[in-house]
């Protein structure tokens, strides 16, 4: 497990891919914003 392993966070950063472990930032921010608004 390391830079060559696509299932780990380090491996995804090295490959430049995204997934469950390393989601794209744009989608994460929108999801968090919606959750915060619904809690209030």
C-alpha cells in the first residue's frame, strides 16, 4: 500500500484520480453547505 495503490488516498493523489476515499472538492463543499442549512 502506497503511491502505486489506487485504492489508497496517496495512490489516488499520485494517479490524479478521485473516488470515495478522495472525492472532488466542489461536490463536497456543496453537500456540506446543504447539510449545515438543513440543521439550523
